[in-house]
């Protein structure tokens, strides 16, 4: 729980009453390596905070897996479209290491919005996430493969250190062979 409180503290300080309310509403979950946390076609009703492990988001396109992102400790993840729109997810979320998570259901998060500082945290987190996604996707689409690798190394070093080469290459939109050549030059 302290890991989550520390994460929230990067955005806002929670009052003790709000921390107690949060503690009553969260759940602890564990997933083994390769276990699906969310399956494509099901509706995401939770947001997860990763306390230990690595997870990837991916979907299938023409029979191939396409990785959209890899999340590490102290990050939050969900299928945002599914979570907010209450529609089936177009992506899978899978543990790629033994993973421990703190989850909060959509309904429980609505209850927490009655606490002004939690509501403020949620707004600040979403604002930052959308801004980062927007900035990164624009820059990333204009970069060559070496620049993408450099950007990913700076933005998400845990991905580079711990994820499979094929997953990283897929996130970057390049072949595994190209990624191997880039890494050998570093």
C-alpha cells in the first residue's frame, strides 16, 4: 500500500481519512508469468497499480501480436477505452513476469471521488497521462529506429532491461532483427 501512497504523493498529499478510504476499497492481486490480467473482448472494470513485475498490452492484427506498451513497477495500467467507455477491450493485458498488483474497480474509484483530494489526484493523473501519450506518440512516429530506441531507453528503461526483444521491437514498430542491430551498436 505504501508504494501506491508514494505514487499518489507525486501528484497530491492525501489526508489520513482518504488514505483509510482508499485502503478499504483496493484489492491485492497476483498473476503468474504469461497469465492474462485482462482478455481482449472482456470489459475492463479495474485500474491496476503495479507493485512488482512487468505487464504488456497487446492486440492481434492479421494473426500477429502487436504490443502497444509495457508497464513496470510504480505504473498504473488498464485498457483506457474499455475502462471509461464500458465497452469490450480491444487489447489484452498480460503479466510477462510474476506480477503483484493493487486494483481498484471503477465503482470503488467513483466512491473515492467524494474525497476532494482523490478526485484532484485522478484529474491530475489523467491529464498527465494524456499529455504524455500525445507528446510521445507524435514524437515517436517521426523518429527513425535508433531514435525510437534511444527515446524508449530514456523514457522507460525498465522495458529495455527486462522485456523480451520481440516485445520491445513490436512496441517500436520495427523488426526484431533491426532492434538487435541497434542494440549491438550501443
